[in-house]
């Protein structure tokens, strides 16, 4: 397929959109300040009353000495969003049939709003986007990245039988945990992901239980549930593109996960099985960087593919001001159409 991308907006149209978005951001900022002020008013009133009462002469009914009073805390703002959530607004665009991927979501991280979506809450097969959660779960349970793991026949057989994408690690090959982390994302290596699972939990099943615990902690377990750590299509293994955007957001909040998801390439150390080491590569990042406008960059990404999900990807981009956006699509007819859909969403709604 031709790998050229033709921008869909002129420079004048993009400038107009930037001005509109800047004005919208200022209005949202003012609205947040007003809401924060209204939230603080009851607290300030309570503090004032407490100060008056503390100055009042003590009676026989005063609290006993040495018995701590419960602290006065600010009430939670009604309707405040959870840390890993995003909301539709009146301005959220419902993408139509002209947008090729059947599932998509684009999120503004500054205010947690959904800019555009298409079947964003429908449960799909996430394919190897699953490995974003594999990475996040692994990093949260690791203490020594220089520890080593030796690849087993069980791992290579699993990858062979299920036709998984792999780093190419061989039976008996000993590599560091750090290399397994990079191999899980850059090469989308099921052998690396399984190595992490066995190293941390002793089995894939036990590790997947940790992944589902993480989904529950993120508030996604109503629609997201995983049965494997590599992204194979299985009954009961699924989430929405919205769920995957929140998983990516959580991963980006971890410095090591962010570093790995943002790496274009990574060189592994030599082993007897690979005397020159291996160069691992994030195909999506290397391809999309040639097409994004100069005032935008796609910083992190993870792709996926199984027959049931089509080509899918989760990415994170920033504009020239550092404003961040999450983009997840699924169901594209090929790897380039998937990339083009991310480009179209970023260019249309973020610039």
C-alpha cells in the first residue's frame, strides 16, 4: 500500500482550529476555577465556625483531653471524575462511516474530555494492545530489572502453537528482565510477555489474575477482562477502546512504562543464541513520525492485530505546547489505514 499521507486540512484551517481550541481551553479553565471556588466555600465556612467555637469558653461537656478530634476535611466535589476516566461533552464528535476504523476514541488529557469517538464503549478483542497492561502490571511487581530469566520450552511451544508475534528468544536463552519489558512492547513479543508472567507469578494464569486486579483498581472491570497476557483472541478476553485509552493513560503515568512505550528502538545484550544481540523496533512510532505535522509528535504507541480485531493501535501525542492526547482505534483494514486514522484524528481535532 502507498505509504504517503495527505494532510486533510490546510494551514489556514489548522490555524482556525487552534484558535478555537485555545479559546475553549480558556473557558474550561475558568469553569474549573469557578467550580473549585464553590467547593471551597463550605470548607471555609466550617473553618470559620470552628475558629469561633474554639475561642468559646469550655463547658463540662467539652471533649476529653488527649482524645483527638476528627480532622475537618474538604468534601469531595460532587460529580468529580475518577483519576482514570474521561467524559463525553456536548462538543464530542460522533465519527461517521467516513472514518474507516469502526472503533475509535480521542481524549484530551488536559481536561479529560472525549473529543471524538466511534463505538468507544463497545467491547472488542484488544489483540496485542493487551501488552500495555502486561507491561504496567509487570513493572508494578518488579524490583530488579537486571535480574535474569531463562526461556523455557513451555514458552516457545505456546508461541509456536498460537502463532504469536515474538522477539525470537530461544529455549535456554537467558536475558534480563529489562529486555523482556522492551521486547513485550517494541517487538510485541509473546515470548517476552510470557517470560515476565512466569518470572513474576510462576504461571500465565496467576499473572493474568494480577492484570485483572489492576483493571479493577483502574475502575474498568465492568467492561474489561483479560484471559491471557499476550493478546490472543479468547472468549472472555476483551475491553473497549475507551478502556484501552485509560490503560494507556495509567501506563504513561509510570516513568518506566512511559520510557518503554516511547522507545523507537532498543538493543539487547549479546547471548550465545544471538551473539550480536538484537535490535528491537516500535514499527508504529518509526512509521508515523514521517507523516505528522512539524508542530505535533506521537510519543508513545502499541499496536495489535488478530483476525477478530483487525489492525488496532493505542497512541499518545502532544502538540507544540505540550498538550497531550490519547488515541485508540480498532478494526482497520491494514497497518497503514490504522496509522492514517490516528493521523487524521490528531490533525483534525488536536491542531
